[in-house]
């Protein structure tokens, strides 16, 4: 067991946890946002990050400090915490980014790790080799070998109490990401950044981002804290947290502000396009866009950066609360509506529902069926599996409407499928579902019925309200189907059918 990280609450693959940082003597609550602090240009001072925004951890670049005579001497002399005036945990990067950008850097892994230790970094980083997305396999493998040699150097280095990152590379080759993660997890290093995803995020390739994270997570144990390196836009924090990421770093708050870009959880707006500031943060409630536009560049950038930070930290608080309440996927669905590529990302997340389900607590609040994608959530799959353990009557009517008075009947609740009466009041079958049932929802319900038919020896009659043929086609041939939208008296009863009560009917929308 790694002792630095403890997951306390789970929601799917997401978790609220604690990262204990021994050198700083602080415990960081995750998922956490680490603002990027440029040692040469502090848009918002680290002490303000701590006191105004509640930052428990920040990230800065040891390579830049090392390369600047004055900064290097100050950091060695006074230590990083004193130099930056920050009491929380400080993570340092090593120059890998510069290496990827410019092809070479002038320090070795041993040198930069020693330097990070000497200046008082709390989490140091070896010089790994970031391989961009879509690199050919030979290059990705060769780069990965180098990264793994650097991890070995980091393992044998004397790093004292400093935690050490074990970056995971492998480009967009998912098997390489998985084996890289397994290898990194096998070292005695502490924190696991998933590297070189920034180009994916810049190109809005959120589905690829999710696949890369998913692959890496398969190689890591549950006690591995995962940092999605370079992911700083609040729009995608919920998605990445749902995929199992625990740490985010944001340079975006400052970089975007410099270009007059205003971050929101639904995307980016340009200051020139805003008539009002649609945000309750202290900056937006005390300024209007005209005022901001009239300010000198530096001052304007400072205020926009503060807004950008407020939005980002608020989203992290919202995510942690959603995980505690078991409603993170609903937040992800909401965020996924902001951009078609975010929806692709959410769909990719649901493709990995097997893994999501492994960690998902079986009981939580109310399942909200919000969209087509809800039909693919882990709860639906788990309900289908639960049907295997039930004992249905030999003859059974399944109906999405009224119940015949003379025969055993179970209700059909799309997207779950058959609902045995004994489970009707339990999560997730107390779901709030929309009356408009789209095709994927009915197909999922039909799959539940097919599973019941496959596992049990039961004579099934399905009474449905005009289900489309591609849903009905999922049912085995020996299931009798009756379309009650075209048949006046489908069950040939005497007309005193009773409605099947559900918790949803009884409790209403606030239940
Ligand atoms: Zn604001």
C-alpha cells in the first residue's frame, strides 16, 4: 500500500481522497487544483492563491528556477516556500516540457532531482520524455524506455522526504499507456502524472483523453494518486475526475487571462463578446465588461486571472461535493452538453463502464436519467447482473403500463428493464426518468429483459407501448410481445387493471 494517498469516498472511478505531503506537513484534499506559478511572472501571488482561493498545493518549474542565476541562488538560500511565500505543498516540474519543446535541456535527471530536493520541493519530477499524441509506435516505445530509465534513476536517488512523480507516457497507444502505468506503479515512486495530454485537450479530443486516462488507470492500483498533467480548463475537470484523475494543474487561468479570455465551466468567452459577467465571483460582481476593457492590460489580466481561478476552484469544490453525494456522472452529463466533443468524451467514459462499476458504490441517492447516455451508466449494467440472482415466477408479464389483475407482473423501467417488486424501492430503481423514452433507453431495457430470459426458465410476455423494432429485436424469439398502443385490450382482462406504483410516482420530483 502507498501511504501517501487515501481514497475516502468513491463515485464510479472518481474519488475524494487525501494526499499526504510529508515534507510540507500538509494534507491535500483531492481532486485538487494546482495553480501553475511562473517563478518569473506571478500573475496572482502564491500567498493570495493560498488565502483568497484556498489553494493547498501549487506547481512551479524547477528547471526555470535552476536556469536563472538569481532565482537559483534565492531558492537554494531561502528555500522554495519562503521564496514563493506559500505554506501549502509545492510540486515542481523538471524541464520535461522544455525538453519536448526544444529538443534538449542542460540538466540530467540526477541533477534536477537533487536541485528539487535542495530547494525544498515537496513533490519532485524526473526528466521524463513526453511523447505527443499520434506518435508512431516505434518512437513511443523508444521514448518510453528512456522515461523508464529516468524513473529508475529517480528510485535510486536520495530524495529524502520529497515525494517523487512517476510520469506515465505512451502517446495515444493505449496498451503502452497501460504497461507504462503498470511499470510506474511497480516503482516506489509516489504520484502518477499522465503526461503529454495537452495537445489532445488543445484539440478538444476529449474522447482520446478519456481513453488515455482509462488505459493508464488500468495499470495503476486504487492507492495511486493520478495527476492529469496540463489539464487546466474547468470545462473538463468533471469528466477527468470521473475518469479517475485526482490532481489538475492550471496555467490556463493566467494564459487565457493574458488574451482577454474568460473561463466558464461551459467553455471560453472572449471579453470583447461579453455584455455582462455571468458569474458570482468577487471580480464579476464588482466589475462590468466595459470597466474591465478600459483597464490597462496588466491590471485587466490580473482581474481576469482571478475570475478564472474562482471559476476553476469552484468547479473543484462542486466536483468533490458531487462525488460525496454520488452524483458526479450527472454533473459530467451537464458539462458534456457544453460542446459536442465533451459529449464524445462522456461516451468514451461510458465505454469503460466496466471499470467505473468496479468502484461504484451500490447505493446512493436518486439516479437521474438525464439523457440518452444515461442508459449506458454502470447502474444499468449492474441491475442487469442483479437479475441473474432473482427467482422470477414461471409465468411472468412484464409491462411498461398497467398490470393485469390475474397474473404475476413486473414493471418495466427503461433503461433498467424488469423491476422485481422487492427491488422497486431501492437504488437505482427509484430513478427519476423522463417520460420521453429515446431508443437507447428502450434498447437498454430490452437488454435487461433478454438477460432475464437467458438466465431463468421463465415464460415471458412483454406488454409495451409502441417500442421500436430495434428494441424488440433484442428479445429472444420465445418471448411474447404485445403492443398496447395498437391493441385495445392486450391482456384480455376485465378492464380493472391497477397501475403499478413506483417510488418515483409516490415521491414526486423532490423525492
Ligand atoms: Zn467571475
